[in-house]
């Protein structure tokens, strides 16, 4: 179960990084394109899946 915890944590970090890069890219360019929108959505999904896995491993 420890492995599942660390996989979930890694997914959370990856998702948070993807959303952060999308945010800074939008600030730099002044607008969000389709790539940034896809990155935001997929990053959020990966983050919350990681949160779910981490929670399952803790209980």
C-alpha cells in the first residue's frame, strides 16, 4: 500500500505542475489557447486521481 501512496503523491505533483505551467503560460502570452486548456483539464484530472489513490492508500 505504500507504493500506491507514493504513486498518488507523484500524480498529484505532476498534475499541480501541469496546471501551474498552464497558468504561467497564459500570463506570459496574455491568452489561453487550446493546448493550455487541454493541459489545465488533464492536469486537474491527474491531480484528483492522485488525491483519490493517496487517500485509498492511507485508509
